């Protein structure tokens, strides 16, 4: 049992309810004797009853409240009276019948002195048997009811009841069933707090203490139950003292391990479990929302960039459609300048640039999350690096017409060179005086062939210059669209994911903290249940 007491102390320490260890200490100290406490109103006859039981006037008896502390009366080797603490006094007498029991006199329940009430309630948990002493005129009071509520909530104490008859004895001779009605009234009141079986088994003794002390035998019905009460205290209770005490200690320890404080810890454990479950669900839902909103924004980026480059290509094609191949060959620079002007006036305006900048702003998605979960902590800082990306896009769009060159410029020069090669070849073949020179004639033929090839090729290139330029622009636009689509998406995802990652780090810290609390609390509460099993089997 000593080991169990130590385990409970350690348990309460770990649960931060070490103040309950005072109860454990008191129970361990009182383990050798059964404490029978007499409680009731200050003038119910508690002190007189104890004096009568032991046949010695060891306790003061007055009509006014006199007991201001709990007085423990028991058998000791050394007869003495000493104060144990502010609320408790020990009275050692020479009485072998009190070898294994302690009779406890307590302050009156209806005393107006607060210290009296404090002394009683500080002692309650130590009592193994509580004997309620009530006058027949007031056999059940509000004070007794309040004490019973306190006992049922915090303590496990066996009960007995004494009704001290104060009225004229002749009233009970005239009405023999009056005693039975008194007992039935008390049982009915106690049924609010006790089970029907406990109410049925409750021992209620009714007698006139004054007649008992005088030895008056004229009213045997009013004194006979005192002898039964006396046997109950000194024979039944004392005989079973050790067993009763051991059972009482076990019940009290089990009561402590089911106390309000322990229940609060269990409730805290449930609340933490619920909080953890809610937090994990919240994390999962927010991450799902975050992914959904991110995909929606990425689709929006793709849609807007695709639309932009599609419109750019269509409007360039409209310009090119107005010019023929000959126009393009004559003055390609004019067409190129017109395209540049179109781009500046139509596509490099503030509205478009602002739109592109907003595409990289992840805050709108985070705000959508906060609208659903207002308490979530998300860092809504301004996205970085947007301006550099927009400037690069602006530069590449502006340089689009010139980035592909001007098809036809080179072809013109090659055409001239081809004509010169053909002319030179013709001179070498047909010039007078050179006909007999076979080598020069062969060079002339080669020059003509080369000139024709260069000329025809250049001519074809000139004829196809417009289509070639259009194709080059299309390819460049496709490249820019793909390039910036990837850049926009990548930059958006990196910064957006970083914010969600930071959120997950913060919420994971909170989850980890709760899990540690749960594990710690579960370990201690498991010890509570193991201790209960151990006490029951002890």
C-alpha cells in the first residue's frame, strides 16, 4: 500500500494537482485506525454522545458552540491532549476499546463561525464512518444536505444516523409509531444522494440521550437503541476496524483518482484530441483549397497569355495581309515599322502591363482562403521580382518585328551577284579571241550556271520574302508565348508555394505541440487507470 501512496503522489505531481497530496498524506497517516466522525448541528449532542459512549466526560458539553476544531479521541500509551494543527486536536485517553478506532468530535454545521466550518471540511476526507447526529425536532436540515453533497462529490465515506430525541418522552408513548416515521423521513431525504440499496442498509438509531445518561428505565423504547448503537461502534465497527479501514482507504483512493481534478484532466485530453483533429482537418482543407486556387490562377495565367499572343499574331497578320510580295520586297522596313507602331500602341499600353503584373500577384488566392478561414495566418507580403519579368516581356514584345530580321535584303544582293556571275560567264564564253581557250570557256560555263542558280534562288527568296517573314514572326511569337508562360507559372508557383509552405510549418508546429501535450497527458491518465486496477486488486 505504501508503494501505491507513493505512485499517487508522483501521479498528482505530474498532473500539476500536487495540492491533492495533502489528502494522500492524511490517508496514509490514518491507515492504522478507523476514524468515526460525529457531525451535526452545534447543539445536537455530538460531544455528549461521545462522552456517553466511552463513559468519560472528556469533551466539553454546552448549549453554545464550543468545539472550534476537530477533536480526535483515541487510545494511546500516553494520556495527553495536544494540538496537531490549526484545525485539529488529539485527545489521548486510556480506553482499550479505542485501540483500533478514533472517535471524532466536529464543529457544529450551523455554527456562524467560519473557522468551525473550515475545520470540518478540511477533515472530511479522513473519516471512514460518518455518524450524523440530529435532534428529533430537526432530523434533516439544509446544512446536512450541503454536507451530503460535498461527500458525494469528493469523498467516499460510510454513513450512519443518530436521531437524538429532545421532546417530552410521553409523546412517544402516546404515539409508538413516531420513531418509525422519523426514520422513514430521514431515509426519504437521503434517497436524493444514496442508492436505494444504500438507503435500505443505512443504520439509523433513535434514542433519548438524556434518559440514557440518567439511566432512566421508564421509557425502554427510547433508550434501547443506544445499546444497539454502542454495539455497532465498539463491536461491529471495532471488530472489523482493520478490514473496514482497508476497504475505506481503497474507496477513498479510488475516489481521489476519479476526483473533479482528474475528470478535468480527462476533459482536457478530449478537448486536445478534438483540437488536434480540427487542426489537422483545417490544414488538409486549406491545402486543398490552396491547390485548387493555385490551379485556377495558373489556368488564368495561361488563358490570358494565350489570348494576348493570339491577338498579337492576328493583328500582325492583318498588317501583312495588306501588302503584296512586291510591296514587301520594295520597302520591308516600312512594313516592319508599321508592325512596331502597332505593338507599341496596342500591346505595350498600361492596361496590358498592369494585367501582366497582376498575374503574378498570389495575394488574391490567399485572401480567398482567409475569407473561408479568417483565423488562418498567411503572410500577404507584396510579391517580389514582378517588375523585372514584366520589363523583359515588354522588351521582347517591342523588339519582336526586328528580332527576326528582314528577309529579302540578302536575297537582293545575291540576285545582283548571280547576275554578275552570269554576265561574266557569258563574256568568257562568247567573247572574240577567247573561244580557243578551253579553260576560260569552261570557267565561263561554270560562272553562268552559278549565276543562274544564285539568281533563281534569290528570286524565289524574294518572291517568298513575305511568307518567310510571317513564318519567322509566328515562330518567334510561339517561342515567346511558351517562354513567358513557363516563366509566369514558375514564378507564381514558387512564391505562392512558399507562402503555403510557411503556413504548413506554423500549423505543424502547433500540431506537434498539441501531440506532445496529448502524449504526455495520455501517459499520465493511463497511469491513473493502471493505479485504479492495482488498488482494486490489492
